[in-house]
C-alpha cells in the first residue's frame, strides 16, 4: 500500500509468526501468574455458561405462557432465568476483577524483564539504538502487551462461545443455521484482510511513537546546545515533522478501522434480517417452527454474532497488541556482544600490568579506529593518553574496562586475557572518572555512594 510509509526496524528487531507469539505470550503468563489467569478463564467460562443457559429457560417460560401452564415448574423456570442473570453479572465482575490483577502483574513483569535486558546489554547496543526508542518499548509497548493478555483471554472465550452456539443453532434448526453461516465466510475474508492491514499500520504507528519519544528525549537532554546556537526554531520544525509522521500513521490506522466496522455491522444486520424473514415464514406459513423456538433461535443468534462482533472490534487493539508483543520480545531476545567466558577466572586483586597485543577495533568496519595496536604498561605506572578529538582515547579506556570487545588481538591484564575474567569482579578492580558528569535523581550523598552502595557515611 503506497500510502503507508514503511519505517525501518531496529537492528535487534526480529520477525515472529503469530503462532509463535501466542505460544510465547501464554508461556510467559504460565511462568509468572498462571493462578490468576486460571481464575480469569474459570469465571469467564461460568459467565459464558450462564449467558448461553438463559435462552433455554426463556424458551420454556414462553412455552408455559402459550400453553397457559403456570404450574410450579413454570415459576422455577422463571426464577432460573433471574438466577442465571445474577450468575452472569457476578461472574463478569469476578472475571474483570481478576483480569485487572493479571493485567497489572503482567505489566510489572514485562517492564521488569525489559529493563533487566537493557541493563544486561553492552555499550554497542546503546551506540546503535536511541534511548528514547528504548524508553518507548519499556513504557508504551509494555503497557500494550499487558492489555493483550486481557484481549487474548476474551478472544479464546469468544471462539469457544461461537463454536458452542453454532452447534446449538444447528440442533435447533438446520435451515436457519445455514442462513446464519452464509455471512460468516464474508466476515472471515474481511477479517483476514483487515488483520493484515491493521498489523502493518499498527507496527508502523508504534515505530513513529518510538521516534517521537527519541526526539523529545534528545531535544531535552541537548537543550543547552540548542539554545547556545539559537536553534530553537530548527528543533521545533524537526519535532513538527516527526509529530506529523506520527499523526499520519495514526490516521491511516484509524481510517482502516472506520471503514471496516460499518461493513461488519451491516453484514450482521443482513444476517439477522434473513433469519427473521425466513424464520417468520417457516413459523407462520409452514408451521413447523414454534414462536418459542424462533425467539430462542434469535436469542442464540445474538450470542453468536456478539462474540464475532467483539473479535472484529478487537482486531485494531489485537494487531496493535501483537505488534507490541513482537517488539517487546525482540528487545528481550537481544543478546549482548560482550559475554562472559563459560569458565571464567575469578579476580581477587589485580596488580595492574596491561598489554594491548596487536589489538584491532572499530565501530564501523570501513573506519578502523585501532589496527594491530600494541602497548605495554607496567604495573603501578601512570600513563597519560593524549590525542585529538576522536582519536580513540575514551575508546581505549572503554575497551580496557571491557565495555566493548576487541575485534582482533587481545587485551591482557596480569598475564590473562580480560575476556577470561568474571566481568563484574574485573570491573570492580577499575576506577573510571567519566568526562561527562551525570547525576542520578537523589541526593549528592547517594550519587557518591553509587559506586559502592555499602559505603558508610564516614567513607563518603
């Protein structure tokens, strides 16, 4: 579709199939909160059972009224309708209550796991991905994935209800059931079409949100530079362009939904009309279908079309949810390039002898920063690395701290390649004073203690 402006994926993004995403999502739920998920399903099944049972007793009540039979059984059936409505409302309340708990728990878990992934990744990951886009995944996408849990549960129940009801419809009257099913292939064809459209537009829309967040974060963090060069107007124009791209992506997404739903509801209306028309003829002209059975069929028809309508209404949220699930799991599946050795050496105390041995490193393969670079620094010696901006002074320190791994060659500290050491223990032996001052939220004391959270007040 030419009017959908495709945006590039991030380097760590992956393409997953829908079946894999569902299996992964349910596996995630089962791992973290299967108990609450089971409660939601149980109450929704009770709610569904009560909802399907109501038309049966209404049918019996109508037959009793037609026959003038107001015996004890009639009143029991009438009370049963009231009881079933009560069960339906109470089960709906409990299902929504537990669903809210499950949604909140999944949101907490997804954000925790996503943030843990960010902390686990190395500096190369952050060189390639803007912080604003990563923030969008941890906040916006994780919020959507938590809603996806609720949507998925409803989707499962609605499919179950439709299958049960269609069986009841065929048992009640094959002719009317056949008329009902006549519109279903059209609905499913439209559903598949809108699903593909919605998946594509939803994913594109979420990308524009990430770009918008990245731009805002970058603009705020660099506001001093912007003001120093009097570039407020340029920054605003850039923001307007990104914001307009987000608006257009949201517009295309909403446009598809606005066309789809009226068509769906019209088809539902056509199906209901056909059942009423032919059902009325069968009842009043042919005479082999009672009024009670026709009314029962119409009530059941409503219980067939309503889940189908809900499924189609969910498509917009559902596809946005699948896009968010894919983006979140892509982030969780991202792997750091700096990994610990399978059998690492423990680091008790380093003397500080450093050897850069024929080391090669680059950020961009076409622009090598170090090529077969060698340097030996004896333990206890003070060394100053001097050079022009961009010569690689900070990179050299970052490589020594193993924020990055060398492409070729090695860095040897105390006669052992630093890639053999336990990463955390090795870095504990290194003190780094950054050239950019960063203060975290909190007091000055808390910032000083950041390097050693167990430090006493006297040590500070």
